[in-house]
C-alpha cells in the first residue's frame, strides 16, 4: 500500500533531523529524492543515503528565496523527470521570551517557517496540478496547535499558520488529484531537542502518555503513509504525532 517505487520526492531541511529521516524513509520505499537544505551538510547526508548518487540529488537551498526555491525545484524536475511528493520541512526554532523577540528575528522565523512553506506549496502545487497528481506534506508542530513559550511565540505563530495554509492549498488542489496534509509532531528526538539539558528532556518524557519520546522514524513513517496511494482520500488534514500529549 505504501510502495513509492519510481516516484520522486523533494524534501526541504533534509540535512539532519526530521528532514533527513523522512528522506531516508522515502528512499527506502523506492523514491528518488532531492534533498535540500541551507547547510552544505546536505551533500554528506545525500552521499550517506545513496553513495552512487543515481537516485539522490543534493541541493543547497534557502527557502526564504523564492527564485532559488523555483530553481532548485526545476533542477529536480529536470534530473528526475518530475516531482511527485513535496515535503516542506525546513524550519528555524529560536527559544526566546516573547518580550525579547526583535522585529528582525520575528520576520526571519516567519520567512523560513511559513513563507518558505507557502513557496513550496505554490511551486510544487502548480507542477502537480498540471500533472494532475501529487502529494504535499507540510511539517507543523504541537506548538502551532497549543502555543509554546518554550519554542518562541514566532515559532508557534508560524506553525499555526501552516495548519491554515495547508487547508487552503488542499481545497484548491483537490480537484486535480493532489493532496495536501500536515504532520504535527511533539517531543521528537532531534538535534534541537538534544540541545536541551538532560533534566529538561526527562521532564518532557514524563509528560508523554505513551511513556517515551518520539523518534524521527515515527514522523517519517507517517510521511510515507501520506505520500502513498493509501492516503488518496486524506487531504487538508493534520496528523498528530505527539504520543498522546495533545488529544483532540
């Protein structure tokens, strides 16, 4: 049901963390993958995934730059013949008191986290609309559902915006065979979480009804499902991946 053989995915923020895990999972299901990131480490991630380089392409991309985004997407289309799956994962997290957020920092977090997702949906959406098929998967967060002072008000606001943006693109693209959905993770073992003090990580773990933190592979498995034919009747939805921390 989830075989993605001979399909192509475009993943932003793929150098590490959730993006890298999602790229690995899609690749393992048979996908060709364009890995993009603002960090040059994306090339190392791509080589580790596919040393031969026949099914993987690494591209440096700042998602704040629409022209660069369009150019990288066009590169992937030219290399692989089209893009079937778009994963908008790139994000910036700044843990700061809302009283200390500067206008420049607010604008930059929103530019990466929300404007970048808009660009990805718009660029990939046009391509998929013309082909009359495709999957767009946006990464939000529990912070966008509940609000979080820990992650920063700008981060939470950007992730909340993704939830609505997903619904708008889902409504627009549904008649063309393109689905648009959101993943909303919480407390996942990523480099961002690893930077927290051990006692804080343990405190978070104790709040999880399932009794553990999430792994990047938990999120990646959900992305594979949403990318597959099995999820063809799912669009405009938010899939919670929070171990029961937020039940609705």
